[in-house]
C-alpha cells in the first residue's frame, strides 16, 4: 500500500554534496520510521541513517556521521538525506525505507516498504 520513490542521485566529485529525496504515498506517513540504506558493488546492503516518526530520534552509521543529515517533512510526506563531503566510498545505490515501528531503526528487517533506489556515484 505504501510506495516510496527516491530522487536526487547522480554523479558528484569527491567533497561535493547531494540531497536525496524520498516521496512517500500513504495515509499514515507521520507514524513511520524512515531509513536510508545503501548497497555498493560487492558489498552487503548497509544502514546509512534513520529518523523516527516525530524526528525526535536519529541514527547514523559511523561512516557518515558528521557528513550526512536525515530529515523529514511529514506534511509533505518526504524524507531527505543531505550528503556533504562525499567520498568515493559513498558510491552506492541508495534505498529509502519505511517501517511501521516508527523507530529510527538500524535493522533492515524492521522496515516494511522499500523504494527502487537511486544511484549515487562519487568520483575521486
């Protein structure tokens, strides 16, 4: 019932910035915890960032702390991932996910809905 559509991916030089957006369709968006995951070639899908339904709690992978910021606008049913100081290691397909727990979860199995992903490529 819930659809997620990511946008904002692209090619950027190391040190640059991108902002990913995730537009969510659904009646209860404000109750969802939202997360971003990424998967690089040859690697497992990994947690990037998450935000609780009320934005009172956020979680970040150590690799992106201080560089990435997750936020949400519930009235617009949109979640954002602001990515600054990008590194080649950030290159991956980024996936938006929604979880009915409402928590800023680091666990992929706690997310119920997933987007198709958007490619982020950071050149060195």
